[in-house]
C-alpha cells in the first residue's frame, strides 16, 4: 500500500496527536501512524498541567474535555525527613485552570483523536508500526511501516518523529543524542484509595528512600524511587520487605500493601534524560520525547511535548500549506523549543544531583536543604515552583487558524 499526504507523523502520543489535530484544523493534510491497536497502556504520564489545559481552552474544547473523569489538585505536598511542606501552589497562576488535572492518558489521546476526526484533513492509522525512512538524495520523503494488511509506504513533504524516547525515526535518521544520565529508576504500582485518605498528591523523602503518591480517585498511583540499576537488589530482599517499606513511607496505607501480591503488579520505569543535538534533517523533524527524553521529576514531560507540538504547528503551517517548507523552517522549531528544553532538563539534573542522589545514598537522618526550608517558612515562595511546573519556561499559545 502506498499513501501520499502533506505531513506524516510517527507516533500517536501526546505530541503526535496534538500536532496532527492542529495541522488538520489549519487545513494541512496529516496522517498519524500509531503502532498499537489502541491507547490503553498503563503507568504512562497522566498529569495535565495548566499549560496543557490552557491549550485545550484555546482550542475551544476545555469544557467538553473536563467532562471526562479526572481529578484536580491545586497543591503538591511533600515530606522531607520530618518537615512537612507544600511544594507548589497553582491557585495563583494566570490561567483558566489553576490546577493539575490527573486523567488516564488513553482518555486524553482518544479525545484528541475524536476532535481531529472532525476535520477532513486528519487521519490516524492504528496498528501501523514505523520501521524505516524513505530517502531520496539525502532528503527524507516518507516512512515505511508494517500493518496487519501488509507493508505501508507513506510519501510526505514532512516526516515528524513523535515516537517517544525509543524513537525509530531518530535512530533511522542517524541523529546524534546527548545522554545526561539519571541516578534512579522508579517502580510504579497501584494501591486502593479510601474516602478518608489525603486528597493532594505527595512526595516523601526519607532515609535512603523516595516515595510518590498521586491521587487517581479510586486508587493511588505510587512511585517508589530506587537507585539506578538496583532492581535485582530490591527483588532479592523479597516482596514482604518491599511492602514493609511502602507501609513505613505511607502509614495511612499500611492496611492495604497486601494488594501487592506479586512482582508483576510493580512496573519498572527506566529513567533517562537525553536530548538531540539537532532535531531535524531535510524533510524530517523530531519533537517530544523523540527529541528530548525527560526525567519524571515534576511530571513535565507530556506538557513539554505538547508545547513542542503547538510551536511546530505555529511555525510550519504556513510553509506547509504553500508547499515551501525549507530546512530553515525546521531549524526555527528547534531554535524556539531548545531553550525551554535545556532549562527544564537543567533543573531536573540539579534536583537529581543535589537532592535525589544524596537522599538515596544516605543512611542518616535527613536535613532539609535551604530551598525546602525557605518554601516551608514563606508560603508565597510556593508560587515559583508552581509557575515552573505548571507553565514551564516558555509556554506556547495556538497561533494557527481553524479553517
């Protein structure tokens, strides 16, 4: 099978689906290829920050979107040793939604797909796994994919790699990746939630351990941070010891750690931070995790990917519609998004090196660092991490028309 379309996007994640929607809304024919049969995959980033909710408002779909099941939190709380404090207070942000929304990512992606289906220039092909690029004289002119119906070849004026941190597109394009490393991995699992439990998400930093709990309505989504590559040691100590550690970090949930009946219920998230030195080649552009894998610190990865998609649509729509796309246009996208990406990763690396690594390595009572003590003492300082987490360094706004 052979198809021809103006833009072909590899990957139906947040960046790919948002870009596809924005381009089709502006009259640019687009095809999104997603390798899975549906969007139902658990333990993905489910946080939608105020910047993303602002984009939904600008699309005119926020009210309908918020009818989907979700939870909202206006504060993020934490424990550092014996000190309890609020990390970020979103209620002061200059946005339509002054909170973080927790929603299963499959609901978010299904909503974007449904919104895109209203435009004749929007197509999504599920069960289409991208395997290679089509190149002619150094120019990327399309993608090859495998589908249940046989091989698929797509010819396009622009290929967008939005296929995540293990991107096939960026690997086949030979783009150079700069690795920054990470001192930790995360074990994700669920615990049931009771009516009398706390409401706000929380993070706990204790002697040699870090634990995160996100309120998902009927259950807690939990993240147990471990030192990089130490999963075998955790397994060797046994499941009972792991349950005891969870109970010690979240005493109110000690009566339900028995729900962790087997290791298969506990999923490993391998943490990595990297960034492409150059995000593009003639005919090709990478965005989202394909361009820059983020640490789970502050849960900003999805929202940064969506900002990439908005900026890409803003900068390329006119050139795509007029069939005059150049390498300089692709460079403008990277120039626009490289600075907020670098700054966000710099903050994440600083937190990893100065907070997470020492906490995981310590065996003595924790002393909160100076910034934590200041935030705990002066509540107005909570607005600064709220703005950084909620909006980022360079929030984007939709500039493309709805035609």
